C-alpha cells in the first residue's frame, strides 16, 4: 500500500555517504545522458548556489507559508474537512522542524537563523522549483521510460523502478514538499499514458494497478486537487480501455472473451472506486460504439463469405443458400463459444452477429420462395429447410422484434405440397410392392393376416415421419399436410382392399362372385326353380365348395389393415388435426345449385310380396320420376324365383336440386302383364349427402317388403376425419361382403341339406296323423329320438364339419363370428321358410307342419348341445332366432286366435310395425368404433305382427283373406305416413336452419 500522509512528511535524514551520492549521481547521469565534462560543470554551478544555509532558509519559508496556506501547500478550501487540513499542517510543521534540526546539527550559527513571518513567493525558494509538480512529472516520465527500455520480459511489474530511481524520486518529492499520494497518482498517470502509447501491455497495466487502488477512508483525507487528479486517472483509464476494446474487437474472427479479461478486470476495479463513481460517466455511448463495431465487422465478414460462395459453381439455387445457412449456424456457434456470456454485461456478441446475418439472409430466401418449386430438387430443398429451422430458433432467440420476417412456412410450403403431390403417384407402387412379395400365408401362427397387410403400412411411416420431423411452425398448414397424407394413405388402403377383394372374388365360384352381373335365366331354368316342400334342382346339383387358407387370409388382411388404419389414426393425431382445420375453416363458397354426381346402388330387397304360385317372385326394379311413370330412368335385371333378391346394380345421375323418384318392384311374367310387388318414393336432397359418405337407405315398400339402396354423392371433403371415416366404412363393408360371399358359397349345399325331403323322409314313412287333422289330445305322437335327429341332420353336419374347420383355423375370431352369424341367419331363414309361408295378402295353399315335424324342428334347432364347444349364445341369439322361438306357441292356434294375437302384438312397444327394423345411422361424420348391443327385453318374446300374419295365411277360414288384405294395407299406410312425417320434419329443420 502507499505511504500515508504521515510518512510523506516524515523526517528524512540526508545520506552523506559517498556510495549513496555516487549511486544517485549515476542515476542522474543515465537519465540525462550528459557528457562527463558537461555534467561536472553543471554540478559545480549548482553547488555554488546550494548551501546548507539556503536549504534551512527554504525550510523556514515553508514553515511560514504553511500557516498562510501559501506555496507549496494547499489551502483550507482544498480539503473536504477543515480538521483534515489542520492535521496536515501539524504533521508538516513537525516534519519541517525536524529537517531543520538535522541540517543545523553541528552548525550553531545556522540554528539561530531567524526569518520574517510572511508569505514567500515561489521565486524566493532556492531548492523548490516554482513548478515543482511539472518538474517531478518530467523526471518521473524519464525514469519510467528508462526503466521500460531496460526492463526484461519476465521482470516483475513491482520492480519496474529500481531502488536508486525510487530513492531519487523520493528525495525530490520530499525536498519539493510533494505528498506521497500525489506522487503515486502521477506514477499511475504516467503508466496509463505509456499503455495508451502502446509501450506497456495490458497485463502490465493490470499488474501495476493491483495495489494502486485506495480505500475511501484514505481518499477522504486528501486535498481536493489530488482527489480530482485520481478521478481523472480513473476516467482516463475507463475511456482508454473501452476505446481499446472497441479497436481490438474489430478482429472479430479471432478474438475471444478471454482476450479482454485483463481489460475487463481493470474496468471492474476502476468502476468499484468511489472516486470514479462520483464522475457519473455514462457508459452507454461506449457500448453503442462497440456494438456498432461488432455489427460492421459482422457485415464485412458476411459479405466476404457471400462473395466467396457466389464465385463458386453450383447446380441450383439451394446450394449457395445452404452454404450461407451453414455459415450463419457456424458463426453463431463460434461467437457463442468465444463470447458465452454478455460482453461487458450488456453486449450479446452472438446476438448482434446472428441478427445481422439473418437480416441479410432473408432476401435470399424470399427470392427462392418466388421461384417455381418444380425447378428445384427436393433432395436439396429439405436439408436447407432443416438448416432454416435452426435459423428460426436463432431468430426467435436473438431477433424476435426484428423488422425482418423470417417465415419458413411461406418459403417452403410450395415444396412440401410438391412432395405430397408426388406421394399420390406412389400409391400404386406401394400396393404393388406390398402384394408382390406376399405369399398370402399367415406371417405367424394365429396372426391371421399375411405380410402385405403390414408391409403396406411400412410405406406410410416414412413420409409420416418425414412430415412430423419438419416440426412445421404453422399449425394450420401442418394440419393441412397431415390431412393430405391421410388422403394418400387412405387411397392406398382402398386400392389394397380392392385388390384383396378382387383376388378373393377370383377364388369364389362364379355363381357367387358374379352376383351383380347375373344374366337372366331361360324359361327351362325358371321351371326348374326352387319350390317349397321339394328339393330344388340347384340343390341336387350343388357341388360342395372347398375353401382354402388363402381365401381366409385375404379376408383377414382386410381386418388387419382396418386395425392398422385405426392405429395410424391415433399416430397421426387426427382428432387434433381435425380441430385445427375446423378452427381455420372458411365458409363454403360453392354454389348449392352446382351439379352433383350421385351413385345409387340397388343392393337387395327383403321379404317381397310373393306373386307366383310357388310363393316366390321374379323381381326387377323400375325407377322413374315421381308423377311421370312413363319416364323410366332405370330398370334392373330380373332375379328369378326369389323374394330376397340381390342386384348390386348401379345407377348414376347428376342432380342440381332435390328430386323425388318413384321406385317400383315388379314381378316379371313372360306370359302375362308384369305385376307390381311394391313401391316407394325416394327423395334425394344433395344437402343430406354433403358428407360424401355412402348412405344405406332402407325403403319400406307398399305393401310388403323393403329395399336397400346405397346412395353416395361423389366427391370429397377436405377433412382428415372424412378420409379415415370413408376408408374405415369401406373396409367394414368389404369385410361384410366377403363374409357374405363365403356364406353364399355355402348356401347351395346348406339348402340342399335342409329340404323337407331330407329332413322328414324318415319321419313321414311312419303313418302319423296330420297335426291339424285331429285335436292334440287324440293325436298319436311318435317319440323323436336323438339318433333320429342326428340322422336327419347328418348331411348338414357332414358338410359343416368338412367346411368350417378351414374357416375356423384361418379366419380371425371377428371374421369367423361374422361368417357364423350370417350363416346362422341363412339357416334360420331356411327353417322359417319351411315353417311358415312368406307374407302376402292372400291365403296360402300350404298346410302346417305335422306335430312330429314341428317336434323335429324344436329338437334340432331350438335346443343347444351339451358340449359347450360351439359359439356363444349371445352370438347366435339374433332377432331371427328369437322370432322363431315365438312361432311354436301360436303355431297351432286357430284363425280367430291368431287375429287376436295380431291385434295384441300391435300394442307391444317395438313390435307394432309390420316388418319394421332399426335404421342404421350413416350420417355420422366422425371415424368411430362400434357400439354395444342391447339385450332384448321380455316384450321381444311376443310374436311380431308379421309372424302372426304369415301363420294366419295357413288358415283357410272365412274372413281370413279380407283380414290379411286389410291388415297389410293398414300397415302399409302407416309406414307411408311415418315416412312422410320424417320427410316433413327434415324439411322443417332445413327451413329453420336457413332462416
């Protein structure tokens, strides 16, 4: 630490030894570099005027002037506190008197020198120059310069000035009455100037200043001029260091924060000093100058790199953009490494560089965005996008308020759309590649499906992963991309399912796979058609169709892709994407009167009115405009000898507004006029089909039966849930159709095993009384054994045991359940056909089964086995099964009793409609799974009105014909009234919505 004021004024004994004088003389000689002769001459001149007496007189003059606050001392006004000034004067008097005593020791005549008490002018002093501080400053500079010139590279900073030089400087300072604090401050000033001149490095300055900082308590005792002088030194250091930082940071490509550590350490120490803080220096201009320097250097470096890149040859515009993006990312990494923290606490070097680079990069990207997306290769565009994603992160971090718009959504959106368009052309390749490698064998035991069902989706996950990996910043656009992907994926799944269905059809017998294109039969084939209570010609010729594992795998593949489609639905976050799209949905500007293309599929009919004597019909469909029956727009082919015909014929029409058609089903007659089986109105309003989904529409025919139409308005909605929903429903429908085709392939053999001749041949050989020929009490009933029943079912059981194992082993549980359910329904329908005639408004010539025949049916079909290895009862308890259970209790009832039962059935909730069935709601626009099935209640065991009327047809009693005609007509009118009421409700709701 520096000597205190007390030490400054301490008594210094003159060193008269020759050695000390010689050393000081050598120092002076080296400083002034005088010739020896000149030096001796000058010293002799000085000795003549430098006597002991004059020295004592100078000291006494100082004593006089100190009381008068005169040269070479400061006055009271130069101190912050008067007591500090008094303390100084007391110390100075003591020191001066001590020096006088030393000089006059041994010289009595000098000790008694008296001086007048007055103020002495500086010119009246001999040993103290008038500008003592100026001369000391000059001497100090000479000493420092000499020391720096002779200093070794590794010499410690503390030993810059030798002991003899320090002694010389101290001698002068004491003789000239310069305080030690002033002398130390002057040394700081000289070293600061030498640093400014570049004669000392910053590390030297830092080491030198380590012990040159003062406590506030010390500074408060100094006089004001010294405090101000120290403030000037600190201020000068601050300006000088900041200027040097501003200069050195121009070399931005090589300097680091560590390079500036010594400078920052000096600034930190300076800024902590109270003397500096009193200056209230605003550092903002310095910081702004440094920021400006960094910015200019960054601009120069960026332009230099851009010129270098532009000089190179490149194949397309993405190459230089990629290189410049890499440069920006690299520069950020370099700056962040070199300046990890805010420089000077307020200057983020990396942020300045990055913001400037991005601001210059934005116009280049905007130029690329204006280019035709087809001219740039995708392989180069998307690596650039990934780099730009990094730039976006930098932009958001460092320049969120910048005037530049770094919008990669706008720049790269055309290229993403181009990529998605190219995917659409890959659909066929994906499906072909998946199928080509497939052997259509289970991928593993119990898997059910083959390899293609999995391989197809492997093609999906690459583009899906790619789109997700974009991490697109615009949520709406990202949802649009995912929606486009969904459209492509669903189209691929549809194509795959179509291929599976085509291959499946090729495996089916021609009579099954060509249902939709069945040609009209010849007259001879019509005569050989199915007749009740006799074995049909087709049944006799029925050849058992052998199922193959491949067929089962094809069906399972449909189920497998449906399940994977459900997984894909979740993986693509479809619900979230759909919500985003709805939030940004704009109003539909399409004209409601624009032409709309409709596809009407006439699928099949159920329980048509039997018009022929064999209680069958040869139905065909005629569709015409309402009110103009002569304007026929569609006529189907004729299906012979069938009251449950299947057409699967398509009619396409273009509509601009709501239209109503008249649908009529006729019984074809080659000899007489065609007879009407039933009719209904079909109203098609484009507004009801704006979901572009296939709608299953059941038309209740007047008077009996119903017709299934599948109506679709062609087109699609830009809705991701629509794509999935449409494909999911299509897959479900294909599963059902393929399961139905399996059952259709089995039906000829099943029907051949369920004829009356096969079932009752053994029983009818026994002389039994007709069931209705006598009362129950007088009828002779022969016991039916289990063996008799087994024999009756022998051919059916043999066929099922030969056919079902393949299906059971290779179909999935869901697929097998679907097949068994359909097959069971067909078996029950056949049983029902043998039990009761179809619904009609005239009495049938059929007679009821005998008691033994009815007993056979009950034992064979309405009782289960004991093994428990079949399908669960909940699978087999379909409505048709429950309807059959209600036949036996009323089968032997009289006509009057049946009429009463019919009237009662009309009052039972859910049973009052003739041939009524729950309608499927196909208007759900969301992709959903299946729902639960409600167990039937007690009222479901009441016979349906239709069942009662069918049994009543076998009662040739008086009034039955009239009752049948009236009942069917009444029910027909009721159904038409309900249909009209529903149409009116829809029309009213539509008017309310438009209002």
